[in-house]
């Protein structure tokens, strides 16, 4: 069963910790395989690996394949003009990465960039398509670095064989539903406290937990407003404490 949660006030490590708390509640003995989908954000990866290490858990981190494709497309457009050849090149490199050869793709990108005069700062880099000019780093080199730096999370051949997800489309769609559809409406103005409250209510509703929450809320309100007021003073004092 999927669960949604969101926060605009909590720090990223706290959100990650809450996710691990929920996972531990649902699978306390880690009888299932734990897969974490990420987009390559360094702080995100640091928080996830720190939580797993702290709790002594084994998690499989998978980088969203759609993000990899975005880097490949940028690299392709820097190496050659847009067209059918570019589409074929992206498909070929993506297939190699899906088969576990991300390191080879990164190496080939660096070699190609070097032989066509790209990479590094300074000079004209217009050779071979839409190459950048000036001091901007070549997109092909950026892609190569991205693949190299995230190599531990690009084992798509293992993930696909095991039936794990390799893209975050469902998660991104949930984010749009939970957050953007409500928080980004025309004319909306939010403070952090009210935005946080609305997000929690939307998450409760989406997770089908609102009825249970509302029953708990009413019980707590009754306790706070009525029971503590009508009990003998010494009992009311103990409840308040």
C-alpha cells in the first residue's frame, strides 16, 4: 500500500527519517526488499545513506532513469544537430545504461568530447551541433560526470530483473496531486503554518486516514475542552501536566 506524506517546514533529513520510520513500522524485520528511488540530489542521497547506516538497514538506491535520459538528451544536442541521428544515439546510449554499461557510456562521452574539441572552459565550442560557448561546461562532460558520480545507483539491469521500479513518474504525479494542485492555484497566498496544515490534511485524505484522524481529533478536543474543565481541580491539574 502506498502512502503519501509532505512537509514544507521540516528539514530534508527529518523527512527522510520519517520515511524510514514508516518503513520500519510496516516491515520491522526487513523481510521485504527496500528500494529507494532518488533523482541524484546529493543532500537527499546523504540523508538516505545516513539513515540506513544508523538503523543497520540494507536499502537499494535507484536513480530515476528519466533524469538520466534528460542528461543524455542534453549531451546529444551538444554533439550533433537535432534529428533522427540524435534520437538513435540517445536510444543506443540509454540501452547501454539499462544493460549495466553506464561507465562505458561516460568514457565514450569524454573521448568524443575531447576529439571534437569540447569540454573545459574558454574558446569556441560550436563544433558538432549545439555546443556551448565561453566558459560553460560541455553538456556531454556534464552527462559523463553525472553517470560516473551516480554509478552505484545505475544498476538498472539488476533492478529490472528483480521487478523494481526505475522511474519516479508515480511519485512525481503524486507530488503534483498532493501539492501543486492545491498550493499553486491562482491567487493563493500561503504562510508556512497554514500550508503545512493543508498538506497534512490532503495527505490524510489521500491515504484514506481522515476518518480515523477525525475521530482521534474529536476525542482530543473533548478531553481538552470538556473533561479537563469539569474534573476536580487536582485531577484536571494532573491531566494538564
